[in-house]
């Protein structure tokens, strides 16, 4: 994932682990949101970058593994969401850890689902334009179809991963 301090300005060029990726922008001026970058790794795991924030990253088992939301890093830990907030203490960078309760987790998952469904609907209604793409296999339109298919299949049943790495297994990244 890009560094939080940076604006994730050129995800299309820099996110080389996402071998199939596309940057999309809303066509309508009233929808003037940040561009969305969606990318798949070779193993099939996917990441959604709605501008700099929010960011949703999923593992190979389609579980939420980590992301950014309202300026903070979130990660999966034992099937729960943990929020990490940076602060400085005596010149040292310190992460304060806060585990989401069931209510906060539910609200976050609903927000995530809403963002994903809105993206899917925009893609299906041709309300987005492709700003750029890097496609290892297939075409840009096939990549859009893959994104829509992933959202159709998984948006209603997103689980929180056990670990924040891409494999979904402990000890490997």
C-alpha cells in the first residue's frame, strides 16, 4: 500500500504488485470525487483505492485485510478490525491501537459495501471513464467486468480476515 503521508497520487504507475489495474473517474461533474483505482494481484486478491481514502484491500480468500478510513490505518487481526492511529511521543512515532466493537465493525462494513456497490453501478451504467490502465492479460473492459463480478460475488458477504497479509495465512506475506 502507498505511504499514508503521501497522497497516493500515481497509483496506476506505482502499484506494480497490482498487475491488472485501472483508474476510473466519474463522468458527471456533480459526481466530482477522486478517481478510483482498482487492481488485482496475480493471486487474485484485489484492492480498491477511492482516492487517498478510503482504501479497501482484500486477501486471496476475499476477506478484508487492511485499508485506510478517515485518515487512519485499519487492519484485520483475528477476524476483527484494528484501527492504528499515529502520534508522536518524545520524538518517537507511536501507533495507538483501537479494536472496533461489533457496532463499529458493522457500520464500517456497510460503508464499504455502499462504496463498492456505487462503483459497480457506475461501471455497469457507463458513468465512469477509464483514465488509464495496466492490463497484463485481457482488455480494459474485461478488467471492468472482473471488478463488477468481484463486487457482485463478495460485497454482500465480506468477512474480516484473520491476518492483514495478502495470503490470509499467518507467517507469510
